[in-house]
C-alpha cells in the first residue's frame, strides 16, 4: 500500500468516526441533552452507556421480561 493509499484510508476512518459523533450529538440533542452534559454527569460516554444498559435491564426485570 502506498503512502497516499494509507493516508486516504486513515482519512476515511476519521470521516466515519466523525459521522458517528455528529449522529450521537444529534440524538442527544433530540433527547434534550448534550454530550457535555452527559460527560459532566457520567464522566464518560462508556459510563453513560453502562447506566442506560442497567436501566434497561432493571425495567425489563420489573416487567418480567426474560433476557438471556
């Protein structure tokens, strides 16, 4: 792979990551919050995801839903 091809591959990877970031920001805004607010409350997006997952499991358990 030539240096130009490697650079183009890296640019494509970064573009895809930026698209994900923009979509995340849009979804958070639609939910009435922002990435900064999530980071302030939870410290990281990973911790926020873990919190959402725990809430989902708790609500599933209260409804009696079975999850493998």
